[in-house]
């Protein structure tokens, strides 16, 4: 119990004194996870919607695969990305291993199936409602996808936030591909793992509280910016 | 919409691209956990304008990173493995920098009476007879290799031990945390032990046998195998690490009045 109190105390002082290192790794956490979120959403939202409105061979298989990939173990993703990006791997010439870019790549792979699956579920129901209308208006495939994404944006926001939550709290993959280098690839989760290793539980917990606060803050900010839950529209 | 979106992504991805000369070095967990890196790295940056990025891993993984060319140099502590690394042409040479020693840590109650041991061989014999919980790194690190070698020298086979011998497959700090939780014995390097924050019911029980000597060496990765490796920068770093300023900082680094490392590089 004492450790938790010490952690809260340390977190409070880190935040109040605007600790330079804390700000740096928090910003890097946000930078990596938000970039991964933007890229993953750009892939997953159209993909999930497309799967909801188009019938094709192997569609069922694609959807089951996507659902299975939601549970992709981050450590395995990390290891595969590591081997691909290593100097002796196929993409070694790019020199991306142990950079924030490598961490973004790993996180995109982890969260894209999650966002796509939730999108697909939501869009399937919306499509049932819009089906007749959009068919009778003789819309093109692209128009249908755009209409559904726009009208289903609130559910999709939830999908994106679920993806963000998984990305910012993830440690297994980014530890392997980022290497937890001070001033280069250290983020909140890897710093927590490091401080726990040093036996400095107070600092580790403090960073943990900052991470939780950050996740809550981003969620509130996105909801506020997109004006959900406002009067008359919930 | 689309160009702006792409610009945003590019800006986010490259926002942190650093401009200074950087060198990647894989080091053992003890170098970083001891806190010595926090003293040396800023001094290196001030003196020779070189930003050293540390990858803190076990010796086994550090050597793998060097083989693959993912780092420019390594600083580890496992002589046989280091010599094999140079032999195979992955590194240009091996340069000794500093040493400290391994220590046997265990519970205050000391059920195996390790504190009374006359040598490390005797200490391990007592542990093997009593069979109290013993935590092994189990991660192919320098400390793990040394522990296995010590068991072998004491005529025990660690692979044949019962459930009291626990391989955790983790770094020094994480293994110490496990030992603290289990009230177990563990072999640690002195620097990591002194800098460890969660000592709980553990204490230093045995140290001082010459067999516990722990030499750290610097190995630049061979640029002939990987052209992107910055041999020029690792040569600069080697000069600094073997120079007077490094000697002063390494010898002067203390925790609770105890010296952690002793500089022993031969100056050419």
C-alpha cells in the first residue's frame, strides 16, 4: 500500500515540476501511438466498411482472420518486425530498427485488425439500414463506403479509441523494435518496465499514473473535439 | 485533405530525427542498472560531441546485435563469448575497460549459512546441499554464463537441479525483484546490487573470491561486415573510454560510499 502512496506522491511532483524527461517520454508516447492510430485508421476504417458492404469469395475467411488477428500477441509482432528491419534482414538497408518509426510500424500492425473488426461489426448493422437507399440511388462503391463512414462516425470513434488504448499501453513489441533507448525511443511503458527492473517502484508507479491520465485525457479530448455527448445528440 | 493528411504523418514520423552524431552501443544491464551510464554518457557528449544511444540487453543479445550489425559497438562482460565474437570476425578487437565483482545475495536469515563460506565453491556447495530457493538469470547474459561456470567449477550441474533452482529469463533488476519476492539466493554483479532499490529482505552474503572477478570490455563491430557501421565514431569512443577522464569518472563513481567499478584499461 505504501508503494502506491509513494507512487501517487512521486507522480504528483513529476507533473507539478514539469519534469523535462517525463514530458519528453510522454510526448514520444503520444507521437508514436497517435501516428500509429492515424495510419491504422486510414487502413482499417475503409477496409472494415468494404468488408461489410461487398460480397466476394473468401469474405468469410477474411473476416474470421481479421477477428483472430485482434488477439495478435504484441511480442510476436515485435519479433517479426525486428527481424525484418534488422540490418541483416530484408529491410535492413532502411536503417529503421531502434527508431520511433519502427515502433509505429509495429503498433500499426497490432491495432489495424482491432479497428477493422470493430468497424466491420458496426458497419454491418448500418449497412442493413442504408442498403436499399444507397442501392436505389445507384451510388458507386466508393460513395457507399464514404457515406457509411461519415454516418457511422461515432461508432468508428469508439473503434479508433479502442485501437489507441491498445497502442499506448503496449510494451512487448515496442520494447523489442525500439530498444528503449534513452532520448530516442523510450516511451512511458518501456520506462515503467525499466524502473521496475531497477526496483524503483515509486517512479515506475508514478509513470504508470501519468500514462493512465494521458489515456483518459486523449479520450476526453477526442470526444470533446468531435462533440459527441452534447445536448440533444446522444 | 489527402496531402495534408500525409504531411501530418510525415511530420509526426520525422519530428524526432536527431541531428547530432550518434552511435549505438549494446551494453549489459549491469552497466545501465548501476547508474554509471548516467554519469558517463553526458560527459561523452560534452567532451567529444558524441551522442551514445544505449541498448540495454544481456550479453548474449548484445553479441547478436553486433553480429547483425544493428549496433556500432558493444560493451559486455563475458570473456569467452567476446573472444569468439572477435575470432569470427564480427568485431575488430577487444579492449578491456574496467572491472567489478560478482556477489552472492541471499535472505537475511541465510538458511544455507553462505555467509560462513570460505570460498565461492564452498558457498555454492552449501546452497546445493540445503536447496533453498535460488534465482538464476537464465537469459544467456554474462552474469548467467558466469553463474553456470561457477556451478561447474564447484562440480555441480545446474541443469540437474530441482525446483528450488529457478531460471527466470530476465535482466538483473527483474531477477533481483524475483529473488526479493521469493527470499531467494542469487548471483549479482556488485554495481547492480548496490543501485537496486527494492532490497526487501535480501543482503550481501558472500564476496571476495578471485573467481568472482568481472571484467568489462569494449568491442567495436567490424565495419568490413557492415558498411553502415560507424567505425570512426567507435574509435573516438574507445579513445575516450580508455582515457584519463573516463578513469576519473569510473573510479570516482560511488554509491553509499562504495566504489562500484575499477578502471583498468591499458593506455597505449
